C-alpha cells in the first residue's frame, strides 16, 4: 500500500460509512479488533497489505483504485 497512514485510514472510514457498516461490523467481517480499526482510521496505526486486502474484501472496494 503506497498511501500515507492517515490517508488510508480516511479512505477506509469513508468507504465503511458510505456502505453503512459500523466499526464493530467491519471488525467482525475482517476478524480484526474494533480498537485496531479505530487506530487505523485515525492514522495512529499503519495497516499491512494483508489487513488492507481483508478490509477491501469486506467492504467490496478498492481503496486505491476507487478514489
């Protein structure tokens, strides 16, 4: 993933909200903790490639190409 941490977090949040998915629901779909997803969305943590791909599958979007 070639995006800065804050930018990918913002994209994840926008994609999640656009699809009407809560952090708790996304956490369940991706088997990630809600706290970790929150940290990604705020830019406090940088997700790895596998994590981003898992989120993309759950939200059915391309976080690089859809923007």
